[in-house]
């Protein structure tokens, strides 16, 4: 049976804190270390980063602060090798102990002494710091460790390999002999064992086996995006990744169908693997996927059950799963049989806790990556165009086209200009869609920095983007001006061409174009107010399919 936090004889406030943070069950290091520390014993722990070790020592310390009377002095000192870890640990302990208003002070080189002095005077329960600065504070008589009850050495092997061994020992000597000591280290080389022998009192040992739940052949990373920008982000990634057979996971069945449709509209051969599909239809979809006619399959965990295909190059978590086991299961679909695979997760800021759970469960840090910029995509498109051209140059089978080029050159055109014009025409044929802007986003700390300014152009979400392709006349969207062209269905006008055609000629972003209504002889196009002058300025130079020099004007009814 899995242990619960309530089984660990922790103070109710801490059980509440764990529940508030969404920690359902203690991690292995927590369930093994917390009881030892609650017993007041010393402990030597071998565990990895991301195993949940901060709570493994944090909870017992916070528990002691809650149940025992203490003098005003510092209760616990946590020693960390780096400033980053000091901040991270201090934040975590403060978070775990927020219900009891624990006072935590991180100290590291480069800080103003004044702040530390003031905070220490006001009273601090837990100090988290790097060896250099701690020693400095001791020497200046700012920090007094003579009454601490608990001492934690975090990432001890790192501290030693950074050459801090003397500093660590000097600090330990400043603390009382009867303190409780916990030493955490990813590895246990002789030097660490020696340190433990010298400074720990009959420690219990907790050795955690590093179980590989995910395989090295899968490159795992995540991108931080807002929910409304997920589709735009996915589309960008599709352009730069070498996508082969791809599986995309969504949280809901409806979400999977909607996403498959959105991708089709953007020119990607996608299909939803729907749990409701009859067995025969499901097999048809799977065969198309296996055969490569469908490159992208969008599914929920339920719909993908039993799916056993070897050559999947990419797994996308369009929605991150709440259950870490589901994550492992999903990404295990790629990187099989010794081949490399890519597992990409799109995360919104509020998904951070699910990411942590996955990292704890898989014992693997998932790296954050940056989305390709518009410039990256343009470069990639250029590269693809040049690669295509190289293929034709190698084939050397353009005799008729060569005659045409020679004719143009003989007529006085510059050869480079002729080639450039041909490339421009070829690019049009590739039907690259206009790029949608993606607003930057960060986790918690900086989230507030990106408040949308009043003057920022209104950014269209997925629902309005879908609306763009509706053919029925409807109410104009807010902030939009309706324009019209004297070409319609009978002239072969298609909505996809309108967006690309107008955006590229008028040099405006695709999201500046709203609803498009194609009638028999005319087409109505809603354009965001601020882009209207740019669009009207190029009137007469638009071309859609066989319709050249199309004029565009303000619509009046
Ligand atoms: P740590 O190894 O302490 O840096 O923890 C790694 C991540 O795991 C942190 O983001 C914690 O919030 C998260 N975490 C710690 N304990 C648990 C738990 N019992 N359940 C889920 N997540 C946890």
C-alpha cells in the first residue's frame, strides 16, 4: 500500500500544506527520510536532484518548529553548494512552511550584508546558504550558529568537488555537538563517507536506486506557452522539427478532434484517433498512420491504449498529463528499438506542478526550450526552398524552364533577378502560412511582467481563427473594419489564400485578418483597424489564384 502524508505523523498544518501543493503521496526519499528525522536521528541519504529531497528534510524541520518550544535563535542551517540552489531551497522551505509563517533567510555571495543583518535581528528560523558567505557572516559575528538544532548538508558531493571541504568542516565546528545532521548527496564517494563518519552521529543510511523510467534515446523538453498560443506554438515546432510519424496527446476527446481539424486547416495531414471510433474505422486510421498517409495522429490516453507502432519520431503532450505514469507511457511510444525520439510538452504556467511531479517520478529533469522565432522559421523556410532547388539542379531536368530563363535573360533581364523571381513564385507554391504571434510567458515570478498593454494589437485566439474560415456572413468582430473584393466563389477564391495573400502583400501579421465571408461574386474580409491603411495602400496589387491585380476597398452596406 502506498504511504500517505497523513501516515507520516506530521503536524496537521504540514499535511494540509502538502495537500494544498497537490502532493498526493510522499516520494520515496520523503517516505524513508521523514520518519528517521522525526525520530531525531542523523541520516545519510543518497538521492538525485528532483527526488523531492527538499521536503524530505524540510517537513521534519518545520514539524519540529511547530511542536517544540524554541529559543529565538536560528533553528536550522542548510548548506548548499551554489547560490541558485540556496535560493531554490529557501523558496521551497518557505512554501512548505507558509501556513506556519516560517522565516527563511537565503544567504550567498554578492548580497548586501545590511539585509542579512536586519533579517537576522528580526528573527529567522531557517538559514540557507553557501559555504563562503556563511563563513564570512560567522567571522563578522553577524551569524551565530551555536544554538542550531538541525544541520542539513545538501548536494554534499557537489560542495566537496567545488573545493569547499574545509569551509564545510569549519561551519560544522561552529554548530553544537548535539545537533541533528542530515547529509544529502547524489553519490557517496569515500570523501563523503569520511565526512559522515566524522560529523554524523550513528546515521541511518537511505540509498535510493536510480530507476530509469524514461529512456535516454528520447530527447525530452518543454515549451512554456499560454493556452491560447498552443496551436501557434505547435505549428512553429512542426516547421522546424524533422517530423516523421507523430503522436499528439490531448486531455479530452473533443480537444483531439478540434486539434486535428485545426492542423488540417493549416495544411498538416492529421487525424484524430477517437475512442468512439468503431473498431474497423480505428484500424483504417491506424493503417493510414502506419502507411505514412497520415503523419500526425491526435489522441487521448484512452484512445491510444494498445497503440503499438515502432517508428514514431515525436510525441507531443499538447496537454501535459496530470498523472506522471501517463507521461511515461505516452513518451515510451517514441525512441524505440534504439532509434532516437523526441518528446515535447507544451506547458502553461499553471502546469508547473505537473512537471515537478513528472520529474520526481521519472527522476529526470526536463529541459525548457525556447520556441523558434519568426526569424528562425523564415530561415528554415529559406533553407527548405534552397534544398528543393538543389534537388532540381542535381536532377538537371529543367530543359524547358532553362529555355524560358534563357529567353528572359536574352530579353535583357538580369539573371539573378530572373532566378529571384522564380524563387518567389516557387515560395508562393509552397503555401507557407503566415506566422501567428506568440506572447512571451514565464513561470510565476515574471508572469505579471507581461501584462497586455492597452495599445497592443488585439491578439486572436483559436476560436476566432476558426471563425475566419466560416463562410456565412455574420456580425463584424470588435475592433475590425470590413473590407471587400469583387471576387468570390465563382472566381475560385479560397479562405486560406486570402489570409496568406493579403498578409504577405500588405506585410501585416496573419492574425490581423479576422472573419472571411466568401459569397458567390464577392468576398468580405474583416481586418483589424490598425492594419486597414496598410491593406488599402496595396489595393490593386493583390493576387489570389488566377485573379491578378485585385482591388480591395472598404465595404459599405
Ligand atoms: P526537489 O528534489 O526537492 O527539488 O523537488 C523536486 C520537485 O518535486 C519540486 O518542484 C517539488 O515541488 C516536487 N515535489 C516534492 N515532493 C513532492 C511530492 N510528494 N509529490 C509531488 N511533487 C513533489
